[in-house]
């Protein structure tokens, strides 16, 4: 039996992207963002954006990133955690940071699983 409250975390895959060095910290593991796999329709939109070029791909990720962040350790102040929207804006302020997040996310296993299923 599938129980959403108990089994949902195992149902969807996630990928942790360590970005400490990209945000000026000494170790990459000191700052991270955990992203979940895209829902089916967004996965199809991603494939369309990918086929259109880099600008469309960046626009797609700028729009979808806040929705797929499940965990992070970024804070506005010592006590106040950044919202997903604020973190997404931060990610897209620097090309190397957005490139690392998108690159590591795109190479996650759920993308290759989808391709194998479709026979690509």
C-alpha cells in the first residue's frame, strides 16, 4: 500500500547540489540545494526548452526552480531562511552558480531513466 505521507519522499527522486565554493565559501558542501524531479508536464516542457536553445532553457529553469527546491541551507539573516523564490533569484545572479545547479540537476538519474523508458 502506498501512503503519501509516508512514501512520497521515496517516490520522487531528488538531487543535492553542493554550491559552497560558487557562493564564496571555503568548502562546496557548506552550501547546498536539494531539488526534486520534475512533474511529467514540466519534464516535457524542459525537453522543448532544451531543443530551442540555451536562453529558453535558462528561462524554463528560472521559472521552475522555486517549485522544485525541497531543501537548502541558505539564510537571509542568522535566523531567517531564504524563501525558494529568493534563493532562485540568487542562483540566477551568477552564471557559474546557475550553470552548476542546472548542470548537476540535468545529469541526475531521473533524466536518464526517462530517456531509457522512451527508448532514446
